[in-house]
C-alpha cells in the first residue's frame, strides 16, 4: 500500500511538472483586426488570445470573466488605443495597474484627427502603410516582453507580413487609380475612412453617425446636413459597415431623393472564417474591390 501511494504521488508530481512545462506565454489582443496581424507575427511562438469575436463592434463588445482574468496574467497586451475599445477600457486600466506590458498601436502612428472635434482617429488600419509601423512595434514588444520566443523567428515573420502589406498597398493604389476624380467621394455609417481617404486621395462627404464612435446617434439636423452634402456632391454610392445595421444608410439614401446604391463594407471587424473578410488582408482587398466598383457607377 505504501509503495502504491508513493507511485500515485510520483505520477501526480510528474503530471504537475508536465502541465507547467508546456504552459505557453500569452499575448492578448483586443480587436480581431489587430489580432490577425499579431498572430501573423507571433505564429506558434506563443498563445495569442483575441478578445473581440468576428462581426463585432469594437466600440461596444464585452468579454467574459475568464477572459478578464487572463488579461491580468498576460505577458503582453496589444490594443488599438485612442479609446476605440470603449467597453474594454476598465480591464486595460486594471492590467496596466497590475504591471502588464501594453502596446497601444496608436502610439506608434502618424495620427490623423477628426476635423469636427480634433480628437485622434483610431481607424488607422484602413491605410495599409499605417499598419507597417504597428507590425514593427509588435515585433519589438513580443521579443522584449514575451518569454520563450525565438527573436529570429519573430523578426522573419514580421518581415514577411510587412511584405504582404506592401503588396496590398500597391494593389489598392492600382484599383483606386481607376476612379475618376469627381467620383472619389465617400459616405459611410460613421467616420471610419479618414486614413484611407488621406492615403488614396478621397474626399469624405460625410457620415450618417457623427464622430468616430458607433455609440453616437445622428440628430435630425445631422441627417439634413448630410443629405444636402450628398446632393451637392452627386454621390452615387453609400457604404454601410458590416458590424452595424444599414437601416440609417437606407433611410438616408431615400431622403436624399437620389438613385443611391448601398454597398456593405467590412470596416471595423473581421468576419467568420471562410468569408470575404476573415483576415486583415482579405478584408482590405474585399473593401477595395467594392469601393472601386461602387464609385465607378
């Protein structure tokens, strides 16, 4: 009996050691667009936990108690910054207070501001060239803070993914070059294309929802002003985001008394695997094709 008990204790001890030895370092990412980018850089070198589910709204998504607990034990957190993750801010603040390293992507960018408020625009990913410094910052932060990763592997993966982003940017430039100047005008659910407009020389006519957050709501005067701007600009297509209802956009199209098409874009969230926006690169290519087609009307 004593020998049997000793064997049981030994097996339990070995099992405990095995579980501990296979524990992987943890990188937590707030939004799924950044999550895809971080996963491409990290690969299998560490666990990447993406908090935001596909087809979610980054301004309002919530997390479970277990996920909140895991945040506090992360080796690194990668967030968007500029208050994009409005429903998650308290958890990020708690993690910062606990000493968890946090990389806010917005801190490494050439930031644009909303013209109405002067507040920083968090939607940088619509310009691929803005994603390049983010990839570099993720590479450095992972090598510096995440135990057990191979720096050479991380650097190689980061360079390979940066090359893919350069290729994407060239494809977008070619596609948008085919849109004549008088058609390069954008109307969307809310202000999400400032960086794309700046990079590829588009004009933002306006947005149904004012400001940068989907949690805001348009007033009657906001809609009237936008209807006037649409009529003046002769816009032929309005773009609605996949993470938000297009009801307001449809109403606006009717109010403008124009033949205005409503085209769905993937702007703030990736979609389910196997769909047209299941990675950052596929999302951007899908949007590029739909914008180029919609504005060629």
